[in-house]
C-alpha cells in the first residue's frame, strides 16, 4: 500500500513529476505556484536532476524545449500571466513534436490581476493560446491526489504523442494541503528513456533534424496535416470525465477542477431535499467530453455550468448540448468563488 503524506497540491505535482522520471525543471517565481519551484529546487538536487530558476518565463519554456529535444522528461510551471509569456514556446514544442509538461496554477486576471484562485485561462489552454493550428491535452485536477495522479500520467501522454501536455490547476488546489497516496506507479510508456528521434549525437546513425521552420512550398502544410491526424487520435483516445448522480437526473451541474467539489456538495444537499440533481465533471478539458455530456440530454433535463470565470467552459457545454435554452451559467471572475447558497438558489429557481 502506498504511504499517505500531508502535502500541498503544488508539492504533490512536483513529487509526481519526479516519480514519473522528470529530470529537468525550469521555472520563474510567481504566486500562487511558488511552492512548486521551491519544492523542485530541493528535490531535483537530491536525485541529481537539473533545476534552473530562469531569468524569465520566456527563458524557462525555451530551456524546457532544449531539454526535451535532447530526450529528457522536462517540465515547467507558472501562473496565468507567466503562462501567457510561455505561449510562443509552447507553439514551438507542438510544431517540433516535443513532449513537455506545463503546469498552470491559475490566478485572477486579466492583467496582473491578483493571487486568488480562478479558472479564466480555460480558453487559453484549450483553444490554443499560441500561434498556429495546434492542440495539447489539458487535464484539470480537483484535489491534491489528482494533482499527483494526473501529473504523473501527463508525462506518459506527452511521450506517447510527442506533444506538450498541460495541467490546469488553480491557486486553491495548488496551495491547499491534503493527504496524498504516493509511490512509484507503473508507467504506461515502455522504455521511456529510449527516444530515437532525440538530438543525442549522430555517432553510427544519420543525424536527426527537429525544426519548425519550413519555407519550401507545401512542407508546412504537410506538417500540419500530420499534426491534425495526431490531434484526432488524442480526441478519440484521451477523453476523461466523471459523473456523480447523473442517472435520470432532471438537473445536471457541470463544473471542473476544485469548483466541482463545491458543486458536488450542492448536489448532496439538494438530493437530500428531494431534488433530482447530478454532477458532470470534465477531467480532460481538451479533448472535451462532448459525447458524454450530450448523452445526458434527456427530454426535460436542464444544465447549469459553474465556473470561476465570466464564462468559458460553458461554450463547450453548449456545443455539446446543442440547445442554449437548457444551458444556464453561473460564474464569478477576478478571484471570486461561487458559493453553495448561490448555486442552490439558481437550481431551486429553475427546477
């Protein structure tokens, strides 16, 4: 049995990365993710890994690019405005088909905003925050245990598809402390250190070439065609979600990440009052579980999307349900957290 340890979500993320074989981390301080680079600065030294506090977020993502191109499992982390600065590098990683893990511990925005938890980077993460046609698997943990499990899995997914993967966390999940079961999990990637495409020297073999600049007519289009085929495979194979009390529910609440925990508490309280309500929680924000959510649309079912934002995931929910009249929204932006009482009032008024 794996031992339990009381730890923050940020630290659980760092420990999972190390257990998954991450041996290179580059980052830059910004609240509320600072526990993660602080943790990595100590742990990487203990395992003979590489920790670099870069001079900027731009430098950090490009250092991850260099480590990944050499075959290392590499990670960076930041919070919302810092992730914005990394977008060009993320696009380069996707174009060069390089695996990497990026952690976003979201804070309130726009601009410098504040250091409160938020979910307002959903569009940036799921719709391609950088330039060009690319996607990356985006996973949303709701607790410290999932910070550990999903971070570990993200390294396997990054290697499987040779593509960056993002963990979309928030200031509440990152800084709260919970008991987490840790240990060495079985990797889904066989021989994860064997990467024949990496730039490790060309002794006794032809040189590898990894680049994202294609000036010859038609070459860049061929790259995009190959990438789109890969993204279609992700959409087919990597959809993740959970349901709670959705069977025959008349009213379904839709939420992700730490917000879903508040919503689940609402579901329990409403069901005790005889209201047939359930929770649908996307875990993969990209690819979004469109078909699974659509399958819950019965003749009179209503939906309420709850987010710590002005409304972003709600657009994907409406695409899934294909009936905007049934999909309501309640959210708070700028670090505001929707309350149980406000959520239950909306359900009671619309049931």
